[in-house]
């Protein structure tokens, strides 16, 4: 019964081992793909989230630049109108033909220039384009009337008279400074009565308009003749810019708005980069952890498989040893039951004699104990009658090639 149980257990172990050997390779390959797929999935999700967030930030930045362009365009038109309001009102109040006109004009012009620091000068021009009066008297307020820009100024005065609207012109003073000259045609009962010219330093005028707006943006203004004005600051490379056109007082200005470094840093944050990098790091750690888990499981299964094989080998070895022991006992029983004395020995390559086994028949015949016979031939020769020892000893020598002692 014991042998049956052992045999059944052996078959069960072998079946489990065969199943493990048969199934394990494919399962190992499948399981090793899991960490890679999980890590790639986390990395792709992180990169996708980072890209979506970056695209959202860029759209927000584009929207902010568009909004800034609209604000700047409106601010230019309204800002210039605000600065010119005093000159326009004063121009319609003056009447050269009334008494004390020059004194009143000079007083009003001085007061307006004092109240409006951006106004650099005013000139009252007759219908024939001759200067009737100007403030200040040193000519500071009449740039261009006697300058290289004179033809352009005359053309603007004619446009103001013909169109009955304010016409502005960007000119350049002898010092190289850009000036904005305002040409206003005066009428009385529908008849032209001359002109009023106001001169503003363009850089100061635009700087005052943009004293608060647009904060963080760089503005560049140009016309058909080239650059007019630009706000200070640098534009980071690769950022978006927007362009637009504003029309005011017969002028067409091209406006380009670009975000500064502060605005770019506000909208384009480090968060998408952190999400992408962090996601890659988390994916790597997760994949590594899963890989170690899969590898540990694989090693555990192979260890279990090795243990099964070792148990089988131990079982087979135990069975072999038990079989050998049973065979040995059976052989001894057979030898002891034979009616003759049987012994065996082994002779090594160097001629050394090593007894192996011996039956107990001789001990029963001679009456001596079994321990008396140590397996050497002389041990049984001593039990033979002295008359026969020489003859039988010679026979033993012929078989074993041993020299027998001459004990009695």
C-alpha cells in the first residue's frame, strides 16, 4: 500500500511538472509584456495630457494677444482724440478778424500748452499758408512750415480744407525727432478762414497713451514710410504676434503686438513639462515594479518547478536505493541457502584485494562465528584439515594470485 501511495504522488508531481513546463514559457512572455505596455500607456497618457495642456496655454496666450491688439487699436484712436481735444476747441474759438485777436490767441495758446505738456507748439496759418502767429514765438511750434517736410504739410492742409476734417501727418524735425502734426481747417459761414496746426512729440504722445496699456506687451507702430514708434522691451523668440491696422485722421498705422517675457511666463507654464516628465518617471517606476513582480513570479515558479524535479529525483533515488537494498538482501538470502560456500571479492587496478560478500554456510559447517570469516581466502583455509591446506591453498592462489600465509 505504501508503494502505491508513493507511486500515485509521483504521478501527480510529474503531471504538475509537465503542466508547468508546458504552460510557463508562453505565460512568461505574456506577463513580461504587461510592464512594458503599462509603462508605455502611462507615458503616452502623460505626453497627451502635457500636449493638451500646452495647446490650451498657447490658445490662451493667442487670445490674450488678440485682446491686447484690440485694446491697443482702440486706445490709439481714443488717446489721440483726447490729446487733440484742447487744440480743436481752441481752434474754433479763435477769430483773427475780431479786435485783440493776437493777444487772446497768444494767451489761450500759452495756457493750453501749459495744461497739455505733450503739445509742443501751435501755429495759426492764413488761407495762403502764411503763418499769422505761433506759440512759442521761437518757431518751436511750427516745425515743418519752413522744413524739408513743407510739401507734405501743404498737402495735408489742402486735404483738411477740401475734406473739412482733421488731417494728421507724421513728420520729422531737423533734430531727427518724429512729430505728429495736426491740421485743422477753419471755416466761417462755409468759407475757409485759414488753418490751425498743432505739433506733438510723437514718442511722448504714444508713451502717454500706453502708460498703463498694454502691460507686459511690446507694441510696434509703423506706416508706409517705415517705423514710427515701439515700446521698450524684448520679445522672447518663437512667440506669437498679432498685427492690425488703425485708421485715424487720414492716417493708416500698422500695429504689431507681441507678448513680453512676463506674459509668456504667465501663460506658458512649466506644468506641461512637469506632467510629461513626471508621467514618464511614474511610468518607468510602475513598469519596473511590475517587471520585478513578474520576474519574481517567474523565478518562484521555476523554483517550484526545480523543487518538483528535485523531489522526483530524490524519490527515484530512494526507490533505487530501496530496490538495491532489497536486491542485496535477496542475494544474501540466496547465498546463505546454497549448500556451498560462496564469496566474492574485488581486485583494484593496483592489485589490492577487497572482499565484497560471503555466505554464512561455512560458519554453519565449521561451527565458528560468522565474524571469524572476514572474506579473505585464508580465513576459510584455516578451517580445512592440515593435510588438505596445501593443495587447496595452491588452488586458491591460482584463482586469486595471492600469497597465502603459512599459519597452522
